C-alpha cells in the first residue's frame, strides 16, 4: 500500500509531456481491450485481426505502431493488479463519448469470435462501472456491437 502511494506521488510530481500523457492513455485503453481478448484464455483469429485494425482506425496509428502498442500493453496488463489502474487514467482524460467508444470496442472484441464468454461480459460491465457509465449506455454499446457483427 505504501509502495503504491509512493509510486503514485512520484509519477504525479514529475512533469509529463502531452505525448507521454497520450501514450499512457493509449496504453490504458489497449490494456483494457486486452483484458477482454484474454478473458476467455484464447486469442481467436478474429480478435487477433480486429484489435490492430481498431487501433489503426481509432488512434491513427500505422500497423507497426499498433502492434508495438499492443506488445507494450500486454506487458503492462500482465503486471496489473486491477482494472482501476487503467480506468483512473481514462477517467482523468476522457469524455463520456470517448468512454462509450472504448466500451463499444470492448463489446466488438468480445463478440468477434461469435460468442460472448461470461468473463468477457464481467470485465466489460466492471469497466463500464469504473468509468462511471450508466447501465443504459453499457447496453446501448452492446446492442450496437451486436448489430455490427
């Protein structure tokens, strides 16, 4: 607990450039997307193709930049202890619309392989809760993702 507090104070006391803030935000978002991808403990071909294309479209990244971000986020996500680490960053920097787009992307990934695992559902619902989104917004994003399949 004390170590986490020290880490928090140290990280917030140092000046962070806008580029670093954007990088941290992107890592947080991709880490949450990876939580969904790995929730069912399998990476389907559909998910493997969809995630990089989502990042190239949403974040205007090249394919190699998207793959690099995914690789870095995999390491970060693997060392995380809770979803809060990622959602707090997003809450600090994102609008409600941006949060909704993230939840929509999570639903699309969850449905990419044609079936929704209960763990994927739980992660998305918990993330929406931590992002302070209403239940109706969560369901609306799910319905959009289902229609897009």
